[in-house]
RNA sequence: GCGGGUGUCGCCAAGCGGUUAAGGCCCCUGGUUGUGGUCCAGGUAUACGUGGGUUCGAUUCCCAUCACUCGCCCCA
C-alpha cells in the first residue's frame, strides 16, 4: 500500500465544525474595522528575504532560524513570518506615504515560522493585525489598543490583561543593555544557568526569569531611566503617562510591565501585550499572550521609505479561537424529502427542488437540505432526525406538508 | 536545537508473552415503533506505526526509527 501522506508538521486542517468559529471572528473583525475606518490590505505570502532581514532584524530568532527560506531564479525569497514588514513594504510601494495621514490598515492571513509546534503554536498560523501610519501621538497608541480591546470584548473574551511598557529607541536600549550587564556582572555567579547563558546573548530576557534568586537581583533594574530619546516634542515619561491616563479613562485595565523589553527590533517606545487567563483552556498550554504590538517609528525609514511613524498590533487567531466560548450553529435546519412513500417521478423531483427554493426564500437564515439519496423514505426520515433537523417537508397527495421533529 | 509522553478499526478503547485481538460510537441492512426519536437483530473494516532483536511463540519484553503530542528556547 502506498504510504499515507499527512499534513506537514505544525499545520492544521480546519473542518467545517471548526471554521464556524473562524468565520465568526472574521466577520466580527471585518465589521469593527470598517466602522473604525480601517481599510483592508492584502499582501503576498512570500516576500524578498531582505525585507525581513532588514525589517524584523537579523538577530531575532524569527529571522535567524525560523524562516521558510528558498531560492527561485536567483531570488532569495521566504514565507512571511509576520505581517508588519510586508504591510510597510506595500505602504511604501503604493506611494501611500503621500496619502493624507493617518493611513489605517488591517490585514489577516497565514504566517510561517519553522519551529517546534506546541499547544497554541503552529508552523503555519494566522494573524489578524492593524497598522496605523503617520501619527506619533500617544493618543494614536491608545486608539490602536482600544481597537484591539474592543475586538476581544466583542468576541466575548473575559479575563484579559493589558501589559504595557515604554522600551525607548534602539539607542536607548543599547545604553540600557550596557548598564544592565554592568550591573549584573558581579551577581552572575549567583544566577541560574539559563540567566548566565542569556547574559551575553540577550540580557533583556533575564528579566523574565522565574527563579526567585534571579528575580531579586533584577528588582531595581528598570529601563525607564534610559529613555532619553523623546517622542516628537514630548518627553517619554510624559507620553507614557498620557497613554495610561487615557486608558484608565476608557476603563481598559492596564499594568505596566517593566520586564516587557523583548520584542522585535523595530519597536520604539510603546510595546504591549494582551494576555488571557488560560487555566483550563484546551489547546493553549502554557501560552497566554493573545495579542502583541507596539510603536515602530523607525521601521519605514529602515526599509527605505520616508521617515514615517507607525503603530500596530497582531493577534494570533489560533490562540484567540482556543479561548472563545464554543460557538454553535443555531440556525434551524429543514429537510425536503422528494416524495411520500411512493417512488419519485421526475415531476416529483422538480417539485422538490422548487419547494426547497421556496423555503430558502422564505427562511433566509435557515438551512434547507434536499435529500437526494434516493433511499427508502424511512431512511431519509432517520437521516433528517440524526442531523438534528427541526422539521421535514414531504409531498403527500400532491401537497407539500411540514412535519415537525420535536424531541 | 534540547527534554518528557503516546502510538491497537474512521473515533474512543480493552488486552500486557500463546486470544477467532473484546467492547462502545459512527456507518450500512432488516425488524419494531403513532411514516422519525426508543428498542432488537445482523453487517462492513487490510486495526496492533515501521525495522530489527530476545523467545518454541510477541500486540504484549528489549533496541532503533518514524509520526503525533506536551514542555524549554522564542513568540501571535
């Protein structure tokens, strides 16, 4: 027997039962974005590799070891590992930088990262995100966050927390990194092995360590003191305060997370994550970040465009859907059987098709099924019942009659 | 890249050295039933991931391998 072909590792087949939830999320998001004035953008699933090398940063794991990279006709291409870089590229290429500001966009689609699959983490996964170009005001950051919050609320999610921080600019971080290492070097022998390893590679990650002894060492080390590069005309601290004040006024519960210093290279100033309580949620494992984003004022310029500030977020659809309450398809189901106990003539069939058509017009939200199996009438009744039909229609003495299938 | 878990019919799941390898669900057929819900009878299926080894004998033990899965890393 030929070997079975299976889906590639880390991918999923979404069967009709599952796509109901996806459609629900997509529909909700689409309506919300439209009413907030965000336009949809669709960009290619593969791009020039250089886009991500420059945009996301060569040192990040995403680019470093997780890209699906391939060459075709001497072009170095790769499957997109995230959405922002492609949107920025398209934004520049379409000349949107000359459009009136701000430019508000949203996108959705598959992303690809070559990594070990786990609960809530796939090699092909889907993101839904927004990007706003052209405004560097704290109020823009709040709007973008409020939009994410509104979407998650509309979908009925509970137990959400917004974590945010200001991580300054790349140069602020370089200074902080040096200071951090200087501060921690003498303490190194007391820290756990993982932290010792991270000291050189990525000292920011050390701040996330869960070992109590390590935590104590990091207690007083905050990036705040290194935020020298101001926003446009606003001091960093003042900007952050404006953001948090406004969030509170909007009843969006936030917490400042000083440890939120990671992220892709392109972030400047505001970074945030929305986490969910994943206790007892199937398919989420230990992962609880649903949405992540921030401001990226230097990205457009890095990719060769006019200096343009930007801010946005992306949320993982697989993770989001795992958190959603089960969504049942509640539309009534009616089944049309072609005839009564006697065999069906061509006229009977034509009449059945017509009857189905009429019912579909009369009940636009219902599902109307025509049984074309040609099985015994009794079998058709059984099948209708098994499917959970609320009623069946059948012909008797030339008349269509409905029979309710109550329990 | 590094750890842990699991692999028996489409799904769930017994068996743990010698079995015709249970059972349930699903599916199909026939019957019963107030033309369907219940119930009864029957039927279909190349099911022990793969390759070695131990043994008189392996689904059951050992090794390897593959696949899936969970965790670390990192992230959505």
